[in-house]
C-alpha cells in the first residue's frame, strides 16, 4: 500500500508526463482485462477526461 502512495506522490511531483505514462499503463491493463486494443481504451480515457 505504501508503495502505491509513493507512486502517486511521484506522479504528482513529476507532473503530466508521468501521469500520461500511468494512464497508458492503465489503458493496457484495462485493454488486457476487457480484451480490446489499448489505443481504443486510451481514446476512451481521453474522451472521459475531457
């Protein structure tokens, strides 16, 4: 759990670039789980975030 919090603090500290990288990583995980292509998930993430 502490590891996750460290990651979040690092993301906040290093700003948008690492957050985008985290989103891309999440997209791949979601895509894996749902069985769709990661770029599809990323497109949805962008649409959701406005």
